[in-house]
């Protein structure tokens, strides 16, 4: 007998994602991914000054704000074929890398680990045994008996009050939970410690960007930061050294804790390396530009088809026609007018709501394709494309994670194909986070060295020509490939489209009926108890779903909500 399950909302972060699945004989046989609110920022931007676009687009979201600001200015700069001062590139790189590290830490420990860690079980753990286990995995200073005992007492206090605080509404005691009490207690301890650690990333972003979230220092042509060796009110050596102190603290946690926890926990869930594979086409873009023209990058990107590394094709630079010409979006199963795929330069965002139709329109999210194929974006795509490209840092941390899994699970081999899975996405995010730490250190060093050489330039003024020009900007955001596309006519925005990571992954069926990555990854997922579909959450959460940038609200009755007068 087929059972229909609807999980709405399924996200633990802002946004409104609905997942429907049909389950037959304990496995998912059909799946639908539906964004439940409309995005309207693109229409708001029409007619505005392109230099203002980034201030609007980073309001797509309250979490991934920096990514939309940086991608937006890259799109306008691409239209103008501008060169950007090296200092501006490096400051942007530091901001986006710090943001990525923060996002990855929060995703695993605070948004998805509770799908795998039974917090209540930790009350049965022996703190001494937990400390012994944790200290066998890493030299993290927060792994001692004192720390584990304190965490257990804190957790017991939560339960004694009849509430679980941030751990409420979990699937505690679910038969799919497999970790021993000591592993659960170790994970809870690191959950709490990660709350403090991730804040170091926000401090880095705030020092360079003026505030976090919603940075204030980005500009078309560079950044608004002034750089000086000794002036107290600008970006100087004192502030750069303060940033270095935060980087060092982050590095200790990411490489000693995050890189140990994920493979160690994953070793208890090896059956999940055969679940949640999805479309297995992977798209990632190069990032962290090192020169003024955006032709040399610190990390690589490209496209892999069917998980086959021999198909890897590299994306070369910010002007690469391979990326520019490959992207299209379909609205056939989305609540917008039209059903033919459109290139983003020709993209339309005209709503046409029909209610939820299983075989028709059922989402506010569009369905992007790359040369007609659905593609997964995100840390898994980023890791696989960089390994395919021979990037040594990614290969190093991939081998390190595999080594931990083999040691904990006591198995001789872990095939690379195991990455194409629900648990593989978590491993990829930890690997990418470790790489981002190395990138962050490198970008900081290069900035210091460049400033020490006497170069303090941060901005080139843009000049807008008469007539129509087009530009696109891309960025490897924490959730994957993000691109903004702008058409400018006589220095005003004529069309603007954002193809965001959650659009790639959460999109509905496309014009050819191909399911999106979420939908494909759910096929054949086990569901032991339809009333408590933890397994569905595990797979969808492995993508780090966040729908705010894919959709936004519209008032179809056009009622006036607020009036603002600028003086």
C-alpha cells in the first residue's frame, strides 16, 4: 500500500520548503520538492542603478548575505569588463571564505547533526569513556573529562526542567539512530562548543565588511575599505592581526574536531553511503580570484557527468562561455508563466499560481539545467570537481576523512563512489571546510604581503556606456554554485536573474520531466515509520536546504504594507 507523506516545512533554517514523498514497502517511490513562497527581488531591481543591485540582492537571505553581494557586483563588473584591484579581490575572498566556514560548521553541528545524534541517549554516557574516545580521535582541548562531565550535567538540567531547549522536537529514540551513548555525548559537547567557535567567522566578516550579516563594504569596482599601515580608523595591520587570531582558533576546531567528528560518526552509518545519490551530475565554479581580471583562481570548478571523472570539464574564468552558455531555467512545473527553458539573460519572473499539482505546477522554485541536464551543486560537487581536477588540498583532506572512516569502522576500503550519497554530502562539507581554512590563511597572507609591498588600492570607478550590455557573475557559495545575470541598458537594469544553489538542488521537474536533485536523491530512501520520516529529513538536510534566496513573498491583492519616505 502506498503512503503519501508531506513534510512542510522541512528546513531548520529560514525558508519554506515542502517535501512530498510516496512510500511503498518501506521505500520512497515518488518525490516532489516545492518552494512555498515567491521570489520578487528580480522585478524590484528593474530600472534601478546597477551599482545598487548588491544592496538589494543580499536581502535575498538573512544568512547567505555576503554571497549575493559579491556575486552581484561580479555580474555588473563582468558586463563592464572591469579590472578589480588585487586588495579588493583578497578582502572579498577573506569575507566569503570566513562566511563559508561559518556556514559549514553551523550546518553540521546545529542544523543536521541532530538527524544522526540522539541527544537524549547522551545522558547514559560515561564522561570518562567519552573523553577517552574523543582524545583518541584528536588533540582538541575541549575533549577532556571535565568538559564531558559538564556537558552531561548541563544536558541533564535541560531534561529535568521538562524541556530540551534547542534539542526539542528531535527524533530521539528513533530506530534509525545508531550511535553509542559516548559518541552521542561527544557530539553534543562539540555542538555546544561550535556555537562559540562559529562566531569567530562573523567577527572576521564584521571587521572587513562593516557588519554581519549584510556587509557594507562591497562596491562595483572593488571595496570601500581604505587601507593604511598605521591609521587607526581604516583597515590596518592591527585589525589584520586581530583577524589572524580568529583564523587560528577556527583552524584548531575545524581540523581537530569537525574533520574527526564527521567521518567518525559516518563510520556508524555506512549503510547511508548507498542512499541518497541523486542526479550524480555535479557543477561547481572556480573561486577566490587572485588577479585583477578574474583569470587565476585559488580553487577550481567544472562539470562532471554521471559521477564519471573522465567527463570532467574545467570552467576557466569569469568570462568562460562554457558556463555562460550552459545555464537555462524551466518554469514548466513552477508557478510562473511559460514552460520553455530560458537563458537567464532572457529569464522571466511572472507568477502564475495554480495550487499544488502532482503532474503540473507545484513550486515557486524554477528548474535550472546545465546543457539540458540537471546538476547537483554544493560541497559534494565542489569536492569532486576539485579532486577530478587534481587539486592537492581537496585530495589530502578526502584521504584523511577516508582514513578515519576505515579506522573507526575497521574496514579495508571506502570506494570513492560512497561520496555519491546522503552521508557523502556531510563528508564533503567537512572536507571543503578544511580546505577553506587553508584558503583563508593563504588569502590573509597574500593581503598582508600585498599591502606591505606598498599597494593600497581598493577601488576602480565604473563607467557605464550608452546602449545595452550583459554580464554574469558566479561564486562557489556554501550551498554551491551561485550566479547572477544582469542586462543593463543606458546605465539602468533592464533584466536581472539570480540562479541560486537552492534553485539548482530544490527545483521541481524540468521541461523534459527530469526530477531535481532533492527529488532524485529521495528515490529508494528507506522510511521505517511514515509517522516519523527521519530518513527523508536526513537526505534533504544533507544538501543544507535554505529556500529564502530561491523564493520570496508576494501580495497578490497588492495591498500597501508600508510606505517609506526618503528625505
